[in-house]
């Protein structure tokens, strides 16, 4: 149960896993590139966050310094499908904070694209990374350690053996060809 928080890959069919992989690849690349662009121009990004005036300068500095690295790390984890439920949760929280800070509107769209990103991250929290991921390796190891129990169905009518009496314990060792039918 606890391992499913870290490794969750079983989403059903291979075709479903391809769809989840495309979502992970697209959104993970978007966050990875956005974080890389902010890291390359870190001072300008920190200044732009401070200029927004949404919070005091100290908090804006700390958050603007941490955010690009979080986008890089969690974007990369989302692409490769490692710790997907936790990664999806962190990226959903980041996206929700973008909605709060930037607002739900968009100048050219009926609503912000962050709503679509948020929906994708929430869906991967529940579905997992799919079969095309590193989580699938952890999920596979978890399944292999389980006990496999098979139950054989008993036959309705008792068998009569050579001794002429019914002995249920002998049924395990007796071949069907040895059983005499009356």
C-alpha cells in the first residue's frame, strides 16, 4: 500500500500507457524547459517575481530562487515516470499556485491553460505512470514478491476406489485411470 505512493504504473493496457506517456512527455518537457530558461536567467526571473508585488521581496526572492529548480527536477521525474504520484502532486500544487498568482484568465483563450495542466497532473496521480516508465520497474518487483495461490475446485461426486470405500485423502495420490467406475 505504501509503495503505491511511490511507484504506481499499472494503468491497464499498453495503449493506455502510451497515452499517459505522451502526457508525461509533453508536460514534463514543458516544465523542464521552463525551469531551464528561468535558471539560465535567474536574476531576471527573481526581479520579475519581486516586481509583481504579490508578496514581500524576501519571500519573493526565496520562492523565485527555488521555483526554477523544482520545475527542472520534477519535470525530469515526470518525463521518465519516476515517483509519479508524488511528482504529479507536486506539479499539481505548482500549477495551482500559478493559477492563484496569475489568475484563471488568459488573453487569447477562454481560460488559462494551467487548468488543463492541473487536470492532467491530477489524473496521473490516480492512474500512475503507465507501463512506459521507471515506476513500472518498481511496480513489477512489488508484484513478483506476492504469493500466488491457486485453488482447485473439488468434484461434486465422490470417487470409489479399489478398496471399495470412499477415501478423500487418497484422491491426491491416485491417478484418474486407476479409479474404477461402478
